[in-house]
């Protein structure tokens, strides 16, 4: 399912790009 894929993708970002992950998290909290 699309939701599962998004979750998997987010986990890869979190592991591979902590700085990018933080930016994405901040964007979610702001919007």
C-alpha cells in the first residue's frame, strides 16, 4: 500500500540522511 511505502521511505531517509529527516520533521510541524 502507498502508506507502507511512504513509511519505508521515511525510515530510509531517517537512517541515511538525519539532517534531511530533521528538515522534513520540522516542515510537518510548521505546516
